[in-house]
């Protein structure tokens, strides 16, 4: 079962890569699944993995097909990070 899931995931990623190439899109969605084939930048890494301004837990991958976790929102919902203290600290 795990092997079949890996094969399906690999095939979907390849089809998404072909779609991105043919449509000349470096990022977007394919069948509702986000893809990102631009080179990762520090700002995009922070935007996807530690973003207090984005209420989503699942954000698009930094590179590739699928989703990543917004660790800030996970920790905030678990009570490990207080949003008021983080806002007061500022950038």
C-alpha cells in the first residue's frame, strides 16, 4: 500500500511538472494542489513556515508539489506561542 502511494505521488508530481512547463508557470495550482518551482528565498521560507499573519496551518510548499506546515500557527494553537507577545515584540 505504501509503495502504491509513493508511485501515485511521484506520478502526480511528474504530471504537475509537465503541466507547469507546458503552461510556462513557475507556481500555481494543478487540480487544486499548489506547486512551486521557483528557487526558494529566505522571505518565502519565512512566509510559508513561520507566518503569524497567515491563519492557515497548511501553506504551499516552498519548493515542489503539495503543502507545508506553518509552524507558527501550529504552536500558537497548541498554546506554545502567545500571539499578543509576538506582536508586541515586532520585527
